C-alpha cells in the first residue's frame, strides 16, 4: 500500500485572512502574473524550462511582503528563486517591486507550500530552503499547527540536494526551542558549523519590516542554518 501524502494527513499551518487588496495589487496580478506567477497544477515542473536556464534554486516559504526575496534575487543573480505565499496582497506587492526593479530570476506560487513542494518540486531539485518568521502559533493548543515539524523537515530533505541548506529564523523563544528540538531529531539535517551560533544573522538575510517590529517589542531573533546530509 502506498504511503499517504503528507499534505493529506496534516493540519494546515496557516489561516487565510481577508486582508486589504488594493487596486495596485490587483493591477500587479493583471500585469505581472504571466511573467512571475506559477499556477498550481499538481504535476512536477521542469524548473529549467520555467527559468530558461540551469541554476541553483532557492525556495522561500511565506515571503510576506517580499522584501527579503527581492533582495535575495538582486544580491544572488546566479541563483533562481521560488517564493510561496498564500496571502495575495503580499504577492501583489512583490510582483510590482520585481517588475519595477527588472528582476527575472523569481517565480511565485500563491498556494499552499506543502502541496507545491510535494507535487510540483522534484527530488533534489533545490539548493536551499528559507523559512523566515513563520507563524509561531504561540498558544500551546495551536503548536500542532506550526510548520516546522518532523514530517515537513523530511519532505524538505527529499527536495534539497545533499550539501544544500535549510535556513530558519524566528523571533519567538518557544518556537526557537521547538525548531531546535525538531532539527536535532531530523536525521537528514545537521547544523552548519560556519553558522552554528543562532544569535548571529547570516549575511544573506536582511532585516525586514516584520523583524524590526519584533525587535521594537523586545523580541530576540534566532537563525538556524542546517545542511542536508
């Protein structure tokens, strides 16, 4: 009997909220989705065909307003970036910013990350996965909704090449402890010695608006960089 897909047996880690969707963001979908968007189709993708070249691919899950993703694409032009975000206002903002900056090495999925990873990304197709400030679900009864769980780390490991990286960041102390525990138990990941101190931000991650808000509230930030074994 085949194994039940992770996406069919999990509790979703997000809730779709109806945020303000501005006319500018709607225009972004009308004008730029054909250039940057990837419609979910639940079948494996040829990423070389998507980007028109062969290059290392980086996946950012839950990119929010896209500040980091825009910076990454500009700072690392030799790499291709796939961003996944379920909230349309942030997708619209990012597409407008990408178009204004003339950036072409980014593609966006406006869909559930687990389903995209499971059904559209091939084995060992990624060089790196970045998950910055995921919803902490800080109430204890909601901890089961946290994205970073052992089955999800195993799914990511199946999509990242050996020697590739996983980078997590959070500003919630109990989620940082949870991330550390999950990473210790995950057999396919090991801490990168070069970035072993979780109190030091790796040079490729910028400080976003969301992070600055957390710092103003007195939150500390933890960065966990692990390598695919």
